[in-house]
C-alpha cells in the first residue's frame, strides 16, 4: 500500500526566512510525485509533478526536488501570501488506477 | 481557477438523508476522481471514473455511489448519512489518456455538514 508522510506538521517562518518541507514516501512503481497548495476551505492547487530521482522543478519562490525515498519543497525568502497547507501525493502502481495517495500536509505560516 | 466545477458549495442535511454532489471536469478531461477530506484523515481517494466507466475504487463506503454520464460530468451519491460523513468532498479530473503520469486538477469542493 502506498504511504506518504510529511514533516513537519506545522512550520512558522518569518518573512524572508527560507526553509524546506519534507515528504517521505513508499510506493510500488512511482508514476509521479505531486505537490499541491491548499488554502483553507479551498481545493488543492497543483504546483509540481516530479517522476524521476534527481528531478527538480521551480516556480517563483518554490523549488521541488525528488530522491528515491523523499521529496523536498524548498521555499526561498517566503512572503505572507505563501501561507497555506502544502500537500504531497504519490501516484503509483500500474494499470489504469491513477489514484493519488496524499500525506496529511504541512501547514506553513509566514509572518510579516 | 482549475476549470473543474462542483455544486453545491455547501450542503447541510440531517442524519439518514441522501444527497447528490455534482462535478464537471475540465474541458477535454475524461477521468474524474472523488476524494473526501476530513480533519483527522486528510484527503482520501474514493473512486475514479474514466469515460463513463468505473476504473478504480478506494475507501468508499457501500452507502456511497457514483457515476459518470455521457457528457462526462459525475455525481457522487451519499445515502443514509451519518454524522461522521461531514467533510469536504472534492472532485478532480485528468486527461485520462494513459500517460505515464496523470496530473489531477481539483475543484473547489462541496462542504457537507450532517446534523
């Protein structure tokens, strides 16, 4: 069974203070690892897809990296508007089942 | 805006009742997924449809059922509702073309409160 563990559960940063969020996973045949951002009461917003170890993707102040066992979401010089819950999910297995298995998320708060 | 729409946005009902949640996928997407999000369980996969056919099932209760119609919209039916069914229900869609990865785009969700 696919499993995703995210740490820390919550992270509080000062504006401009860079940090990283961790996503550890076990999956049978990784198809893709996905990062989403979720604001309170809203649907998850797609950020990145990674599918091979060593891959990196960047978007504004965010950079996602992938190894065979974990992924990191690096946040450089965060701003208050980056405050949200960041969700990691894996898509594994074969066949036609494309379900996502999510971690419980990291709640990021960026103080001005 | 992801392009996925869900109605209604909020739903308040009583135990034992039945409700229907509706989802319209992004234009061109053939696959629809339903997820439940509760405070203690996080986002849990319920069921996937591809072009009208059920493709995969997750932790979906027997009281819950879904279908995807010829115009590709989907409905999730929840019956004999219990207090514990109160949660956010999300629909997501993806192209479904058999690619190696299928990025899913989520709708805004339906917040269900069972009293």
